[in-house]
């Protein structure tokens, strides 16, 4: 590729009032309206009245924030992208970034909980309008994990050094997925940086499971988590709601003793479809052995809180045998064990494989941090909590748009969906009281865009 004209023959000017940088934002906002997001915000968000009108018109402000996030905004100032060209003719009620910042700073903990109530009700509506969680009536998974959103300076409330030794805020995410679908965010919590991972985890797990059930996950539902969430309250929260659990266990003396009792003939070799990087051994591993045994957990708790289930163990050799010269092997093998406590009804092989797929939550965390939650944009803690909740709304809305567009975008990252379907330049034209979006000729993903546009603009079913 090279320039077609001399430099002196090319100029630029920001002077066209009919252009839009985000043509795909129109069908996405239309989808949010069809799924009732404005009505939910109007029903549940109740901010106090003030002389400057900060709490007024929450629907327009939440829709502006979510729309900006869908278009790629990751800070309050980024909301300026909604106020260019013909956006004011295509959308009404778009608020200025300064107004949106004041709106976010007016949130208290109770108002953030109201926003969570909106999110819990909006996701099932999305699932009803789009093939967001295919197969959820058969098998679905809930994955819980937290992450640190790094912050800088001393102006942000709630920051501190947590388990990762990184200064920031702690974000807890609960996601729902199926073997056929990319994950969506069912619940969020923003916590202070030094917060323990398991703080409030039982109630959070219960909320996520209820949201998953409301989305149609009426078959086998398995909650997966790492060892930070291994506790009697979390496990019993799953059991009380009819969900299964699969949680990595800490290698304490009791677990080590249970593993030691496993007969050597009980170990079954498995081979990974793809090699896995082993952090401790600093090498790639491609095979391992698995076995299981019965185990009663939380024996220090009262009898009614103790749980007996399966202890599934995966072991890998501490030494990578591929690097050992011929004839110089070790006298005996030593192993590193990784155990999961589960009541999954699946076979040993399937249950162990499904537990390893808990890593899907890391993809969601990376996706969110690469979009709206790239920053905690405010110095106010509750404003950042509200921002995170709306980032989850934008994530799920983008996922639903991708699911409606086609098979490829149903599993693509939200960054890919934005690049292909939302950040599409358009020219707005009006004729006979109708608006037409003129989009680029030969756009590579025009077929998927057209499918999304047609579905969300079709007359609603009776």
C-alpha cells in the first residue's frame, strides 16, 4: 500500500455534519431498548433530587454511559465520542461527559445495588432476545474470580495492596457460559484493594447462580472457582440452590493425606490436547495422571456444614523427562498434585477437564480490562463501582449483538465485535422522514452487520 497522491494534493478537514464513526451503535442501542434496559433503569434507579439536577434523568445518563462503553470508551472524558457529527440526529438524550461524571459521583452503595438489580434483570432479557447461552437448559457453568484493577496516585478511594502486591481496586466477577457459548457477566462487585478474595463470596455466588437460572440454565449447573473461594459457606451456598460445585482445594495436611491413600493402580494417564505452561517447573507439560477419592471437607466446622464429595487429583512430574539425557533418569518419580473438590456427576475424565476450563473467566477479565474497565476513572469508590456494573452491561450487550450477527461473532471477543460491527463509519441521510445509514462499500463483515440490523429492526413478535 502507498499513497495515491502527492502530499501537497491531500488535505483534511473536520467539517462534515453527516458523518458518524460508530454506525453499528444504532442497532446495539436498539437491541438494548427492545430488551427493556431504559425501562429497567427508570424503574430501579432512584437517585436523590438535587438543585443541580445530578440525579435527574438516570435513564438517559445510563444509556449514554453504556452506549459510550459499547463504542469503546474507557474513561469519562471518552464519552465525548458520542457527540460528534450526526450522532445528535441519530440519538437523542446524549449527555456531556461532565454531566455523566457528576451523575456517577452521586452514587452511594445503595444506588450501586440498584444498578446490580438492573443488571440481574437485563441479562435474562438479552438471553430471551438473542442466542446468548445456547444449550443452557442442558449444561451451564458459573465461574467466579476476582482481579486487581491497578491504579496510580493517592486520589482514588479504596485503593490498596492486595494478594497480587499491586496497588488498586479489587473487582469480583461472576460469569455464565455453556460449552457452546462465550461467557457473559452475571454479577459484579467492586471491593477495596486489600480485600480478601473470599469476602462476601457466598452471597455473590448465590446471586450469580440465581441470575444463571433466570437466563435458562435449568439443567446441570456447575460453579467453578479457584482455591481462594474454597470454603464451607461457598459450597453450601451452591448446594442450597441446587447447583454443583468444582473448587480447587488448598494442599493442607488433610488433603495430602487423602491423596497419599490413593492406590497407585488407580491413577489414569491423560494427555492434554494442547501443552500447558507450568509456572513452577518453567516448562511445557503435555501429559499427566488423574485419580479420585472420597473426601470430607471442613471437618473443623459443625456437622451440618461439613461436605462429603469427590476429591479429583491431577498430578504431573516435577521434572520434565524430555530434558533428561538417556540413561540418567531419576531413581523414582516425584509429583506435584493439583486437587479439586467437586460433586459433579460427570465421569472422572470429564469432571477434571471441565474444572480446568474454569480458566475461561480469565478471558472475560482480560476482555473487560481491554475495554470499559481499562481504568477506574473516578476518585470516588462508588462511582467506580457503578462504572464496573455498567461495563458489565456493555459487555453483555456487545456479546448479544455478536450472537445475533452470526456464528463467528457469537464467540469473538468484544474488541473484535466492536472493530467489525460497531466502529463502522457511516453517513446519515434523511429522505421522506426516514434516516438511512450509508455504510462503506465492500465492508468485510457487511453480511453479519446486515443480519444484526435486520433482526433488531424487525417488528416485535406478537
